[in-house]
């Protein structure tokens, strides 16, 4: 198993962050990592996701939404090929902070037979992609505030 996690503080209400995060059609306008997203944003729904890791090749996959808790959490599970070879559980969490704003966390838990065989640079590029997306989300949300 391999686990990646990033976080950023965003000076905005959770509902504002959630609104941008769940506007899948809007990803192409601001998201440098997940450049295309679509599908059924509901528990059990299938998504169509295209990621562009920094310095890596674009990848397309069709994960299933496993959790959708408004203004708190979006979670999906994707597979590369056959389930059990290389599975990724992706989680976006939004946590309201007592002083205002939110902590936005993005994480991925990789499992499967191929996980120990893949090069470290794949995970490093994925982490970089998370960080780029986090920064872009912060800029878009904070820039949209009145």
C-alpha cells in the first residue's frame, strides 16, 4: 500500500469550496491536474476522470463515487485494469476551521499487486499534481469571493 496526502488552508466557507470542487464541468477552466471530469456525482455513480500529472502522461479512468457528504467529503475508487492490480481510493475533505476558512485535504490510498513495482516518480508526480490542484482551487475560490 502507498498513501499520499496534501492539504491547504482556504479562506472561504466550506460551501464555497464544495461548490467549485463539485462543478466537474468547470475543472477544465482552472484545474491543472484533473483537466477533465464528468459523470454522475452521486454515491454509486461513475465518473470519467482525466488527469495530467506534472511531466507525466495523461491518464483516463472511470472511478465509482463511494462517498458524497456535501461540504465535507467526496471519495471515489478507481482501478487500473482489473480490480486488485492497482486500485486508488481518492478523497477530498473539507474541514471548517474555528477561526474561519477551511482545511482542504486531498489524499489517495493505492493498493494492489502492482503498487510496489511502480516507480517512485509516479507517486512524486501525483503528489505534485495534488499540490498544484490545491493551489489552483485556493486561488479560484478566494478570487471568487465578494
